C-alpha cells in the first residue's frame, strides 16, 4: 500500500542468547509385587534478547518512487530497539511411581500411584521498550505437588482396561513482547481417562481406545496488537489467564493388523473438542471468543509396512497417509489454517553386513509424495491493511540416506 512519505518494507532483526543445563537421575526396580521408578530432576536456564523492526524504504511525496533509508538502524549499536530483556529460570523436582499387583483375582488387578513435587523459580527484567530504558521486573516462585492414580484390570491375557486420574500444570511467566512485562499465572489441569488396550489373535491384531476429559483453569491465552512507532512496526503481545474452566474432551483410537508375515497395516484416529470461556482482550477491554491453536477437531492416519528378506539383508517398504482438519491459527483470531492431507513413503534395504562388522542401511524417502499444498499458519497482516498472509507447507521432497550401525 502506497503512503506518501511513509516508511515500508519492515525488517525483523533479533539478538538472542540462551544457555541451559539439565540433569536427571533415575532409579528403576522391583520387589515382591511392586514395580517402581523414582527420580530427581534439575533444570536451569538464562536467556537474553533484543529485537528491532526498522523499515528499510520510504515513499516519495506522490508515491511514485521510494528511497532506501539509512542502513545504520539495521546494525547492532545503531538499532532502535523495540524491546530488550533478560530472564532466568530454575526448576527442581522429585518424583516417583509404583505399580502394585496384589495377590488377588489371578494377578489381574494393578494399582499405580505416583506423584511429582516441583519447585519452579523465575525472574526477569524488561529493560528497554521502544528504544527507551525501562525497569519492569518479574519474579515468581511456585511449589506444587501433582499426583497420578491408575487402576487397571486384565480381562484376560489379551485385553486390559484402565482408568486414570492425574493433575499437571504449565508454569507462568512474563512476555518480553509486553509493554509492561505483564506477568501471567500458571495453567493447571485435571485429567481423567478410561481406556482399553488389547493384543488379539496371537498378537496379530492390536486395538487400543481411550476417552479422556481435561479441565484446565487459568488457561494461558495470547493476545497481540500491531502498532507503528516512527519507522518501526511493533507486535505487542500480552498473555492473559482465561476465566473459568477450559473443557477439553477427546477420543483416541488405534489399530494394527499383521495381515501376513510380511505385511502390517495400521491406523489411528483422534477427536478433540475444546471450549474456552470468553476472555477480555487487554488491548480493547472487550470480552471475546478465544481458541486453542493448532488442535484439529479430527485427525486420522493410515499406514502400511512390508518387510522381507533381500539378498543378504532385509527389504523394508513404508507408506503413510495423514489427514487433519483445519485448525485455529491463533488464540484470539477467528481465521483458520487449511486442512491437510499428506502422504509419505520410504524404501530401504537394511541389515546389510559390511567387512567392518557393522550393518549398513540404504533408504530412499519422500515426504509429501503427492505434492499437496496448504497453509499451515495463517496470520492477519500488520494492521489488517493487506488481508491475511500465510506460510505454506514444504513441497514434495526426496532424499537418499545411508546409515551405518555398529
């Protein structure tokens, strides 16, 4: 869009530094009728970032031409910084889980009890906004316990049914895209699941099914607003905790069939329904509908695998087809990404012996075999001037891969 004497051609620049360390110790064992796992977890992270979005060109007075702006704002040290921050995070946890099979009902009953206690500490400072020094700080410490209980029963040697209850959470924080480093609380969830797992007809058929319900409180919702400040276009983001309870309900089905010694077929299907209470947009104060992004209501896949001896190795062929409904692109916007249907394939000769004693595998693969095109991320343009823009999936790609295993 031509704007006399206006700036255009937004250029995104960012400086980012991150360092993290994590360590986990785990003990796994059993005694009598109990199988257990216990562990310790530690994580530490330090992050700093700065971002600038200068416009590189300027229209002339009547919009018939343009000039290239001074390039110095694109160079570190000369940039007009939209935002700059540093943040630290430390997480510690102790966890354990044990499954007890009591000496009743022919050992068909299994009770699993587990828990995780977590200590999360975060702090940060947003020290520059719109090229002006600031001192917005964030500090949070959260300690919590999350339990898990599963009761399972073997209907016979091939079929198991179960019911599970658990809780969990996603840590809170603050966004460096916020003008005031506004903090948001942790998101908490209670989950319930019942299901069936089975291996039938001498393990030639596998059928699994699960129905679940998740109740989330303080769901973290992102709201964004694009503004123009001087020669920069800024995307401000605020993360808000939604009121009430977010209800997520779903069904998952999975099956496999060993048709012959060489051929195996498999399929899966997932249905998801998510309802989030209307949430107040922090930029205009209006309550609006919000969504869970990138979660298709329906998703399904089918696959076929073939394996047979080939000379001194093994020949393997695989093909899969994957479908997903259109998904919401953002938490706050009605617009959706496209539905998708992607086919992938792979041919390989594996377990080829070599003189060095290793096994060689040579494979030819293809992703998006039918060269389907869809928008996997759609976004309203800056200030809705040009309509929506989107990112397309990768085109059909081929590759040849060789792997040596010792």
